[in-house]
C-alpha cells in the first residue's frame, strides 16, 4: 500500500514538471525582443522587425542627406546673392561711367563764320578829277592862264560782286543724333544703339564727335559679347583718331577683350601698354587694377 502511494507522488511530480515546460514553449509572444530576431516565433514577426530596422536606417540616412542638401542650398543662395550684388554694382559703375563721359563730351561749336572778304577801296565819285600840282612861281605872271579842262564823261559805278556763302554744317542735327544714340546706349538698348551709332558715322563721316561715336559703337558690341566687331571698332579709334580722348579707353577695352577670351599673355601686354602710353589717364588706373586681379588669379 505504501509502495503505490510513493508511485503516485512521483507521477504527480512528473506531470507538474511537464505542464510547466509545455507552458514555456506554448507562449512565444511573451518572450522578450532580441535584436537577432530569434526570439520571434513566426516569420511574419521577423520580417516586421527587419522592416522596422531598415526603415529606421533609411530615415536616418535620408535625414543626413537632407541636412547636406540644406547646407548646399544655403551656400548656393549666398553665392547667388553675392553675384546679384556684383551685377548691380557693375551696372551702377557702368551708368556712372556713361554719365561722367557724357558730361566730359565738349559741346558742339557753333556754325563757322566765314572770314570777311577784303573790301576794295571806295571808288572815286563820278566826274571827279585828280588835283593838279600848283603852278611854278617862276614867270607866273608871263604865263597865260590855261583853259580849264573839259569834264570827263561820267561812268556808271560797278556794283561789288556778291559774296559766296560758306557751307553751313548743321551742328544742331549732328549733336541731336549723337545724343539720341548715346541715350539709347545708357538705357541698355544695345542693339538699337549699335544701329544708331552706325547711322551717325555714315551720316557724319568726319568732324566732331565721330571718334566718340566709334568708341561707343565698340562699347555696345563689347557689352553684347560681340568681341569681333568690338575689337575691330576699338582698333579703328586707335588708328584713325590717335589723339582722341577716347584712345586710352579703346586700348583698355582691347585688353579686356583678350582677357575675356582667355588670351592672358596678350591681355597683360595690352594692359601694360595702356599705362605706358597714357600714364595719367583713368584708363591706366583701370588697367593696373585689372593686372593686379590677374596676378591674384595667377593668370
């Protein structure tokens, strides 16, 4: 009897142990999360955990890229603002240069007045006789009185030849045409200014303001980045008008053209020549600044 009760106790203990073990394996959702994913009982759970990990990594990477892009955009915005400021300053300097040079242009002289012709001595009156020498006092009493000479027939007075009027140059029209083209240039209408300056030099091929007109024609081409026509026009100013007050500026712009085309040795030579040929001009100062910039750029 005692043997059967001991066996019952043993069986009860084994049953209780098996129940506890079964409970441990039958409750997979109570297991804590492991990074390796082995604590997850189903495949769906494992895939979900991996998706969460990958999603978190992608979000971090995306956030880093967005921060980097924000930094680059900020730098670009700052550079754009600098370029806008430089462009505005360049336009202001250009407008000031145009206004200053316009003020220095001498006013057009008045129409030339022809020199008065040499006037002939006034003609003698009709019928007048040149006075005769007084009679000699010797034997004055013995000499008979000479009869008075008969008056000469009167001749009609010859009218003076009419004066030929000197050709009059329409300085007012010349000045108005030049000023119209120059105002168009200052307003930034460079294509129209090119047409108007070409018309001016065709209408007035010589005389005052022609050298200035050729210079501003070259300037309009230069602003339009038409380096070929600009170079040709500036060279014409130097060749045909070497004494012009625009010659120094024309030589300076030739140096600028070579710089813009990447011909740095030629640009250096021309800019240095500006200082040698026109040492006291404003063009010489501008050439020196350009040379200093080239030295800083190691051109």
